C-alpha cells in the first residue's frame, strides 16, 4: 500500500513537472514579448477575456486587449528583470507569482525604476497555457529583501 502511494505521488510529481516547465516557457515568452514590444506575440499567450488589476488603481480597462496595451505601453521603453518566480499547478490551472524590477523610459524623460509584485492565473485550454488574470502592484522590499 505504501509502495503504491509512493509510485502514485511520484507519477503526479512528474506529470506536474512538465506542466510547470510549460507554464514557465509561456510566461518567459510573455516577458520577452513585453520587453520587445510585440503585442501580437504577447497576446498570443493571453485569453481574449482576460482581466488585469494594478495595485489600488482598480481594473485597467482595455489594457487587457492588444489595442489598449499598444496605446498604453508602446509609448515607453521597458526592461523587465525577474528576481523571483514561483509556479504552482493545480490541474488545468496555474498560479505564477513573480517579483521583478521594471524600468520605464519615455522619450525625453527620466528612467523610472519599479519593484513589481505580480500574480498571474493561467488556464490550460486546448493544450495551451493562456493567461486569464493578472494582478500587479508596487513591491516595497523590507530590509533589502
């Protein structure tokens, strides 16, 4: 009985390990498309009915669409450096927690540096991981964490 439980546990771990790798690949592709300012590539990984929430600013309206993202984000140059990322998979749902540093520079202005905490929910739909919800907020590390 114990042997069966161990084998079953190992099988489940191996099964989710592949999903974790796939989720990470999806998320890294999204990071790259964001920095490279390629909205069509970015939104190929995002469900059309996604939701976006930023800090205390409530819903970001149409930033969850190619049109809204293009109008709002292509005005600046960005870098995105991941400091910590954790992926949990629960069947066909994945939760990705990220702490990153984002820099933003627009023409003729100073560069702004943000510490960002981001939580995303992805769903596996037709064997493809798609972002369905994202919540980002400022991250103020304590004691240089």
